[in-house]
């Protein structure tokens, strides 16, 4: 099958959406499908207001049309609700082509955290954007119920996975950081919507380690000079940082899944998080994480969880099932590309 995925989040950006799509395209290609991801790097762009690391495509419709038609797909998936996603939606609607979408991020809550825009206005846009989709893919039960309650229809499940050949325990490399233990780790974008100050404000022994970059990094470093900020890490280097820590602390209240949670578990880290969508769907009743509105209490309790249990939990959650769900949700079509 020829599949086009259109995403406003793509390399060189680093975030959960990009990493999910990268893993998905690899798995789909291994299954014999031809997959093309169209991202902002192929277009003139401008920096996203308040988040210059993210580039937004400018007037992408004509070039996007040429790219789609050169690929001659039999299925189109629109991953994001930004300028490229909007242009792809317009293309499909004009030609009567079915398409699928996904809700990776609860943007209304993110936007509210940044500029205090009422969430009802952002959700009105999201409902309009996703309404024509044949299916709207979501990662968890909680997000599905939440969106259904806000008037979204045609929701279907698309879970996430983890590459356990990369993210794995590394007992011989655990001491390379040279930090006092226990080491409490956060991995992800360093931005206001991630609620990282809730982690850094905790009264915990040992060391707090932040892996990642973003617009809030400089301010948080000034506020929390005893925390260790090491910037963004990738591939094997990222996996080594996971495996060297003792507990993973996930302070976000707005993520729809939290891919980093699975990566941490695969490296042997128990998880502390709030009892909200994402962590609750993945961890509740699992025995490998602690959910509590008191994040410090959750972190101290999580430290007692055996690392072996975390690894065993992650081992059953590879990317193949995720790719199969994605394929099941697609809406293939036939068209005469020569006309």
C-alpha cells in the first residue's frame, strides 16, 4: 500500500509525535508498505509564536498537492492540525478523498497554558478539523472518552510501542553520570505545558536530571540551579541516560500517552506520575508505576519497584501491534492519478 502521512511535526523537530511517526514508518516499511511523510522542512516556514524551535509551513497547499500526487497514494493520514494538516484536509475534501486523522496532543490545554485562550474555542476548531475524517485515531481509553464527551466522533484506537532493542537495561553503564543517587529523571520537551517545575520543586534526596530542550530551559535552570540539565539526547545516548537513572518522574498533566514512559520502563525505570490520561491508561494496576496527586510521594514509592518488573512490562509492547492498528484504521481509496 502507498501511504502518505502529512505532519506539521517532523524532523528535525524532537517530540513524541515525531518519534511515534518515525517508529511507525519503519514498522510499516518492514511490513512491505511504501510510506512517505510530508513535513515542514519541504516548505518555506516561519517560527511558531512563543516556540521558535517549531517551524510552521507557509502557504503549503500547491506544493503539498504536487507532493501528494507524485506519490500517488492509496491512503492519506493527517497527523496534525497545523498548516500542513489544514492544507491536506483541504486537498482531500476538494477531491472527495477519504482520509484519517489523529489526536496526538490536547492542544487546547497546551494553548491555554501558554496564552490562556479558553479551551472551548480551541476544541471548537479541533472538532471542525477532525469532523470529515473517516476515523480519528487516539492512543488511550481516557482520551477517547474525553474527546467523545466534547463532541468528537469516529474515534478509534491507535496505541504506541517501544523499541526494546534500543531501550533496555545497561547495568555496566549505570554510573557514567557520576551523580549522587537516587537519580530522578525527566525526559522530554522543556516547555510550560510539560509542568516540569512540579518535578523540580519536589523535596527529594539525590539528584534531579532533565534530558531535553525547549523554550523554558533557561528559566528553569535559573530557578533550580541544583538540577542537572543536559540538553536533548538521541538514540543510544538517550537510552544510556534512561538506564543510568533510578526513577522516572513524569509531571505532565496534558500528554495523551507519554511515549517516554514506555522508554523509561524498557530501561528498567519505575515511573511516578499524576493520575491523569496517559499515565493512568498505561500504568494503573500495572505494578510498575505509582500514580498520586502528591508527585513526591509517588516518586518515593516508585523507587521501591523492582527494575526487572518494569522491563518485563515493556517487553510485551513493541511497535508491531501499533502498526497493525494504524493499518486497520486507514481509509484506502482508488483514484485515477493519470486524469
